[in-house]
């Protein structure tokens, strides 16, 4: 799994951080998504898929 995020689309809801805190974080200044790991271990794939699905801005892409 490869993850990309579109910071320009992010609305700072933080749902990705709740779903997969090992993979996503937020900037302190404005809450925009920060990708911590663009190719996480397989054990995190389900959490990452959930994060992408629930992102209100659809700013997370998986391939």
C-alpha cells in the first residue's frame, strides 16, 4: 500500500489521526494532515483504509 495526501484539500477534521495515529498526524499551526508513513506495515492497512474512507475532504489516496 502506498499513501498520498493532498494537503491543499485537507480541512483539518482529524478523522485520519483518530483512525490511524501511527500513519497520520496534524500540523499544530492549522490542523492540516501530516503523513508519517507513506508505506505502512500490513497490520495498519485496515486502519488506513478506514481513514481514507472517512476523510470528509477525500484528501487521502491509496494505491
